[in-house]
């Protein structure tokens, strides 16, 4: 009986891990080729321009993570741009500061915000990519 319960528990954990992975939003470091490919595929995209030293970015990260754990956002791809080391990307997106979030529905930009730490407005922004 103990072996049966152990196997059942193990099977449940594997099923949970598989289901969680299926719901996972793809976070990738910004790469122009991958970004362009995602746009051509018509994917919903969030570009997160941040810096590790930025206090506003640190507040935004858990909000974005919480939102992207919702099943309705499972197809979202997040491209992370480092404000300090990826100046070409920062310039390409026309960002003036770190803590900038930009969303696209395929090739079309559907919204952006800078310095926003309100969960409701960040969610509204993310929704515009769908």
C-alpha cells in the first residue's frame, strides 16, 4: 500500500509539473532575430526594458510574473531587454527609461508604459496584445 501511494504521489507530481510547463509564458533575452520571428508569427509579445538596479523594475517583475501565470496569457512571449547593456534595442524601441513595458500583437505595437507599478493597468496593457 505504501509503494502504491508513493507511485501515485510521484505520478501526480509529474502531471502537475507537465501542466505547469504547458502554462508557462516564454521569457527570453531580447534577440532581434527571435523578436522579428515572433512578430511574423503574430504572437502576443511583451518587451520588458529593465535594469537590475532599478527599484521600479523590481516592483514590476512580480506583477508581470503573477499576470503571466494566468492561463489566458500562456501564449505571451516576454523579451527582456537590459537597459544598460542593450542600448541598440532600447533605441530601437524608442524607450527613454528603464521600467518600460511595450506590448505587440504580432508586428503592431498595441501599448506601452513607463514606470507603472499598478497591477490593473499593467494587466490592461498585457491584454492589448491579445
